[in-house]
């Protein structure tokens, strides 16, 4: 091979090596610069093409139907929402709520329920016996599950077939006090306790059931119940005053009477009979001497537990009614009213942090 041929061959080999080096360098920089862009593009395409992306999921819609604005009812709503949040259902993200009431006007219940149904909720939560009873007939969409929260006796109200079985479209929680525990509490608070006055609404199934249960519990403990029927809010004053001579008045969680606690308290004060309620708010407001009742927020949380079960695929008929147990109750005392009545906080509640000034 001539010297000229050898030089030509060497030059070509050098050119090929330089070209290969350039190609390798180019590949390196293309991969480094364009790789993240390509990955981001592929991720974006995957999100856009996904048929069930998180952004497309519709929040679960819960509608609350209340009889009226009241601290006990609002506590249940708050307890419900709190339990849902702790279970991963965050308002504004994967769940939304609407809350409506009829300002304690029974004539507006059907209208309220029609409005709520038109909103298209995934679930309706009612918080009073009359509202829950109306929901069974007014709501036409039989695919919407109902939950009642804090009802006195849903069996007596014919909302469910039995204490241990939910209905075809409805189940929920009771707010029925453990009356044996309640009257034991009152006996420790008022050592001279013998007779207990109890106003109630005879037209409310929950009230009737509460009185019947209370009478049985009182008999078991040797106390006497003096019940008086109150048919309307205008009758509260004279009917409560007819309980003069009772050792105490216990106010049950009545749809008629709870919103009118100040009127009940005023009448009880006129006859010098201490008032015990189921709602600690009445104690904080210096309306009642003491309270012993279910923890409303806790009951709302129990209702939320049922909602989660239904959202998971259970039918209402598979979920029995929840009935409060002793640990679901809380006590509270008003220090000023205790002093006026010459009474003391029972020893077992000395450190309860439930005495309000």
C-alpha cells in the first residue's frame, strides 16, 4: 500500500472516531436535558387519559334536615363532620354538606324535604322524629339512604322494624337516656329526692317513649314520676307550675320543650323546684342546675360511623339502631345555682372539669 493510501485511510478513521464521539456527546446531553420533559409529558398524558382521575371524582353530598336551630342539634352535626374528617372525608374535597331547618314549624317539613331532594344529595341525615317520619313518605327517590340522628325511640316512631334491625331505607342513632343511670345521678345530687316532675309532649312518639322508660326506671329505684302533658309552647308556664311540690324537674330531650328551656326554667324557678336537663348548654347558660344526658357530639359521631358503612356498600337494613350506653352520657353542674339550692357536686364528679360558674 502506498504512503498516500495509508494517509487517506488514517484520516478517514480519525474522522469516524470524531463523529462517534460527537454522537455520544449529543446523546448524553439530549438525555439529560429532554428526559425530565419527556417524563413530565408522559405523566401529564397519563393523568389526562385516566378515566377516574381524582379531579373528576364527585364529592359525596350529605344533606342535614333539622327541625330548627338548637345547640344540641348543632352538636350532632359538628360531631358527624368531625368523625367524617378524622375518617378521611374532608369538607370541600371529597365530601360536601348542606344544612336546612324549618325553624320548629311542622307545617314546613314537607316543603323542606322536597327542596333537599331537588338538590340531589347522596344521603339525608334527619335530626328529629317528625322530620324523619316525614322523610319516609315525602322523599320519592328510594335510592337515597336516610340516617336519623339522636331520636328518642325510632321503633315506636315506626322508622325501623326493631331495636336490632335497620329499615329498608333508614337507620340511625337514638338519644334515649339510660334512665336508671340518670335517676341515680339525680339522687346523688339531691339527697332528698323522692318525686321527679316530668313535662312531655303527648303528641310526640319520642316523648311518650321517654316517659314510659323513665317511669319503669323510677319504679325500679323507688322514685315517683309526676308527669304533665304540654301540648304547645304557650302551655309551658302553667303546666310546669303544676309540678309544684316535686323534688326536681327532669326535662327530657323533647322537640317541643328543649327549644323552650328558658320558659321551663322560669316556671320551675317560680315554684322553687330545681331543673335538671339533658343538655350541658343549659347549665353553662345558668338556666339549669345540672345536666345528665348523652354526649350529642358523640352521638353525631356514631351516626357518621353508619354513614361510612353505607358509603362502603352496606344497606341501611344491615345496620341496627345505635342505643346509648352509660359511657355515652356526660354530666355538668352550675356552681351558682348549686349554691342557691344549698347543694354540692357529688364526690365522684369533683375532678370532672364539668362545673360551670
